[in-house]
C-alpha cells in the first residue's frame, strides 16, 4: 500500500492478494501439504464504519495532508469527502497537493475555495489541494 493510494486502489490490491492466496491454498490442499494449527482465541477488533459525516472537510481546522487522507479513505465506493459551501455540497473524489509561487499566496487563506473551470482549489491550514475530480450537489432547504 502506497501513501498515495485511494481506497479503491487498496481494494483492488486486496482482491488481487486474495486471488493469489486462494490459488496457493488450493495447490497446497491438492498436495495435502497444509498443516493446521490451533488458533489463539483473541477478541476481534471492530473498526467504526465510514458514513457520510466521516468525509466532511474543515479547511480551517485540517492541514492539507490530513484532508488528503480523508479524501483517499472516503473515495469511491464510499460516500466521498466533501465541503459544504453556500447551500452546496462539493464532493471531492480525488485531489493532489499544489504549491504556488509566492506571488499567488495572498489570494489563498485557510478556508478559501476557488472554483475555476473544471478544477477546484481548497486552502487548508498549511497548503492547497487541487481537484479535477469533484461533484457539486445543491442542498435542499427545508422550510
């Protein structure tokens, strides 16, 4: 697993590992060369499931690496990371860190979001993420 992997990449790698392990297990079973061992009776660890709120990004509170890790962990097939902005929910499916020349830094501050053509720029506490893979949904206002 690489630090740049998204959850879908990890799922693909896990599936490939399961296939390879299954083939090795079948071959060993055919040769009757499997030694069974008594397993320890350890309690299982239950990890909390990801839900919609797991992916909410708070640019003023997070640094860029923390935000990128949330985006990677919540990407497809999960609900996605998102920012709520002006009655819109902006889902971020993939992103990368950007560095801008000093002359552009005054245009960015934590919480600043710039939508430009097919890109979105989000400034976090210590850096900027750029996404070309995002989706804007308008929130319903309940009266």
